C-alpha cells in the first residue's frame, strides 16, 4: 500500500474527481440522460415509420427502392453523453472568473 501525503492526495483529487459544469443539478442527469436517449430513438423510429407508411397499400416491388433511398438519405439523430469536467479545471475557471470580477 502506497502512503500519500495530503498534498499529493489533493493533487490526485483535482485530476480524478469530476463535477457537473453544465449548470444543472447533478442528480437530474440520471433522468435527463434517459429522457434524451428516449427522444432520439423515438424520433428515429418516427422517421422510419413515416417512410414505411408511403408503402401502405402499394406493391412492394415498385416503390421499395425509392423508400429505401429516402430512408437512407436522412441521417439518424444521435445523442452522446458528455463527461463532467475535472475538478481542477473547474476550480481554475472559477478562480479566473473571480479575478476578472475584481
């Protein structure tokens, strides 16, 4: 087991620990991540459903190529998680902002 000095522990904490820098409650991200993923997947399903609805009641052979082209022509929506900011960077930004106000 490696013994670390308090100064070294604090330095490692600033490097490893992360904080929410988006201005929202850090607990709300648990629900908002799910909500955003749900909204993107729903929009993509809606796109495919509307494209397939053009085939409703028609022969599949004559319009299949057109429908496939239209479905591939639109890029699906995407959403990616963004990691929180390292604590050291966040504290440095706050210190710079405080210095700018004085």
